[in-house]
């Protein structure tokens, strides 16, 4: 996914719905060496939440044995999806190693515990929260398809 497409998708989401962060940020260069990029902390303003996202991305890419490419980005949008006052994170790995013709690896992360936990893993070009909700959780859109929170995970309705 190009940075322009990702930015356009997230900017559209930012204008249309309330989000916890005051802006959406693309972080680069890559976290290939496990380096925490200072721009992540600027996105949310809460270093503890930012550290959880960074640790999740580092562990995920390390376990797959595929680091982010130099110049790759971690696009993070912090949104309170369940109304509990703590933001969840919509994360996209915008890097040639993690993107293909159907989009880039993307995750919904629960940040309430001591570490980030994935509530849904996707390959997405368009990845954003929706105004609608199912139960206590807001729905999300993945490539134009609504996903609902049920049984501890996001999935099709």
C-alpha cells in the first residue's frame, strides 16, 4: 500500500469519526532493528500505549522472521472502540515485505493489559473504525467490509 493511499484512508477516518489521538501518524523508517521510533510516542501522547504497540510489532515481525523493510512504516490509529476510556490501536505494517496486492498486514490491538493483544488480524488496503457498533464495541471496516466484535475477536457479522 502506498503511503499516499494509507494516509488518505486514515485522514478520511480521522475527519469522519472521533478518535482518541489528535492525529494519525505514519512512523518510519522501519523497526527492523527493533528500534523504537520517537514518532510513535507523538501519535498518542501516552508512552505506555505506544510501547505496547511497538513491542507487539517487534515481536510479530521477529516471530515471522520478516523484518520491516528500510523505509517501511507502522501506521497507527488510536481509537477507543469499546468506550472504556482506553484506546485500542488500528495498526498497519506499510512495508513491501508486509504488503501485497490485497493490502498490508493490519491488526486491531487491545492495549488494556500489560501487553498488546490482537483482536483481529487482516490484510487491508482500507482499515478504519465505523460509527456503528455491535454490543459495546464499535465496528470496523476492512477493505469496505464491516467486521464486528464478538467472542473476543473481530470478524464478519
